[in-house]
C-alpha cells in the first residue's frame, strides 16, 4: 500500500492493519508529499516482492479482475493490461486535450497510452528489473511495458466505478509533456529542424539581397544594409538555436538512456561440457588374490 500523502485518517488505519493482530504480508509506504500517480505506483513497484506485481488504483480499478490477469501472466505474458470500459466523467476541455495527446503520442510512438498501456497492469519481475536500469524509472514505467518489446496482453472488463473523481487539466498536461519528452525526440527534433530551416532561408535571403543590389539601380536608400543586418542577425540566432537544440537532445538522451539490450529469456543446456572432468578415465580397481 502506498499512501500518497493523504490528509485524512488513512495512515492511522494502515498502521492499525500492520500492527499486532492486523493483516499479514502487508507493506505500507507513506510518502511525505503528494506525487503523481505513476511515481506513487513506482514506489510500490520497486519495493514489492514476488514473481508478478500488479498495479491498481482502488478508486478506479476492479481488484476482482486480477485473477483473470494473473492467468494470462502465468500462461507466458510478460505484461497484462486491463481497461475498464466504464470511464469517469470528464469535462469537454479535458476530453479534447486527452484525445489530442493520445493521437499525437500514437503518431510518434505507435501506441495509445489510454488504450494500449492503461494504468491497471500486471508485470513480471524481469520487466521491473529492466525498467530499474533506467536513471529515472518512474518516467518510462508508464510506456516501457508496452514499447519495450515484451509479450503483452490487453484485456477489457466492465465494472461500475467505486468512486468518481476528475483529473486536473494542468497536472495532466505537465505529465503528458514529460512522457513525450522521455519517450521520443520528435518534439525537440522539430525545433532543431525549424532552426535549420530558418538558417537556410536567411542565408538564401542574404544572397537575394546581394543579387538585387548588384542588378537593380532603383533601390530605396538603406534597404540593402537593413536587409543584410536582419538576415545576418536571424541567421546567427537560428544557428544558436540549432546548436542548443542538438545539445539538449544529446543531454536528454544521456539522462534517459537505459540498457542497450534486454534478455527476455535465459536457457541453458542440461549438459554443460565445461563442468565435466577432462583427461580422467575411470576403471575398476585391481583385484589381488586372497592371502591366507
């Protein structure tokens, strides 16, 4: 159980459940300040025990569907996702922003987070160990189980929501931007592409101004010098933005860089020759006649 800095009596109830006479096999992690849902889930993930770890929100996910997910995991699935077809009510602005983000994310990464990688999930231990190798595992945890090449199963169910709550648009936008930056370089690559385009256009405009100055005679006074000044200034600004963008991309790739490969399964032969004894022959012990 992860207590996300609750301000009610939840923590005292959890203390009672873990005391003498309480529930067995219960771990509680109480956070000192409120964090986003994915980071709170990761607190439980990296401290959980067992071959399989399930992540669920009791306010929106049905725990009775967990045995069905576990059957898929035992059958060989690395990751099992579950989506509740009943959705909490949200405002028009939030639904529009959510649709736009999922469409953009699917365009850049090939999956839709809301449909292909919902929060209700069951992960194998080796999947968690793989995500742990990243510098900030709580960020790629949201999408890596679906994009890391693992065998995944997506299930759906219908269950009335025990509680309804509305998400804050500002926090969701902030979280969505972090997901985009951590999972793809496309937004920053767009900035560097525009910078390069601006530098090339200003360079071509400089040549145009010089050609006009050489071929035309009826030119307004000061037009050539002003145009060259503006094109040269914007050319330098575009180059600076291009270099800064590439530098930021390089630093981001280093900070988000994970392992270069992942071993999904490991198998060994039942006979290992290097463990056998070499240059040794076994023979029966010599027999000697009995002496009387």
